[in-house]
């Protein structure tokens, strides 16, 4: 199961909606992690847009709920635009709302990406077969690790490249970890974790989708490894 909502509209299109949020991360004194608002928005957008693309959506709009204050809006937009530029999505519309009547003691942002489903885009569970290979691309990071180990975060354009390949299914990993997402992905297989001799911690939070799962036929393994470089970690 994917963290998206899909539904058909009267025009015959299918909409794909993905969302993420961030709390206690930002520029307020009582935030748990202190980073610029541009960084907050970039990583919040990254989760939503990866979910949308992975589910077969072609993004066309971003809706943001800003609880950081009016003065944060422009920085938040810059963070979203950074992610858009990395993906070549220069025509996305950005809209939303700011809570300006009351001041929160900690930063909070909610963000949704809206997309139209492209033909043959995957949205649901898939069967696991003996010919399936599974890799994690990127490393699971959370909190301060995201700032300290930024070179281990899979780039958005690499995700986009792998996601666009034929016979490859992707799934971004979030706070519940790699193993949890794997067991949501397959319709006929549940893993305990003992099956993997993994270079990465399959139980650890991946925070703002600092890594993703890729499933592909075994004969594509070397191609995916070559494209992914240092970010490639074969599970099975």
C-alpha cells in the first residue's frame, strides 16, 4: 500500500495526492532541530513528490499549510522551488495558507503534492517472485543526521531516473523504516528481516525519504547498480 490517495474526476483523469508534514524543525527557539525554513520545505516537499512520482503521478500543484508565521512563507517557497528545479518540474503551481492569527512556539509545515496519473504508472501492491531483486538506494537518516550526513541522501534526480525505468517499481522509505515499507509493497510476501544481509539498517527511520526501495528483474541489477553508484545497497 502506498501513502497516496487516488481518485477519478469528471474529465477522465485520475488524480494522485501525496502529503507530508514537519513539526518542531525550523528556526524557532523551541524547535528540536534548528535548520533554515528553506531546508524544512525542501525535505517536506521531497517526501510528497517522491510518493506522487512513485505512484505514477505527474505533479502539477503544491499546497502548503504554514504554521511558522508570515515571515517564513518566502523561505518555504524557495525550498519547494529547489526540489522542483532538481526534478525539472518548473511549472508547478504553489499555493496554500498561513496561520497568522496565533503564534506557535514550534515550527510546523504541512505539504501536499497533486499529480495526474500517467499511463501504466504503478499505484498498488506487486507480487514478489524468485526473479525479483530488491535494492535500497540511499541511506536511512533522521533528525540531525539529515544535516550531518547529507552526502548519503539519495538525490531527487537519481530517484526520478530510477523511477522512470521500465520494469522498475519504487517506493520511498519514511519514518517506519525499510522493512515496514517492504511488507506494504508485496501482495504475496512478508519478510521478517532475517532474509537480508543488508549494509543499511532496515528497521531505522528514513526521515524525509532519504532512501527508497527499488524492485526490478534480476537481469537489471547491474544497470541499477551502475546508475545508482555509491547509493546502491542490494538487499536480495
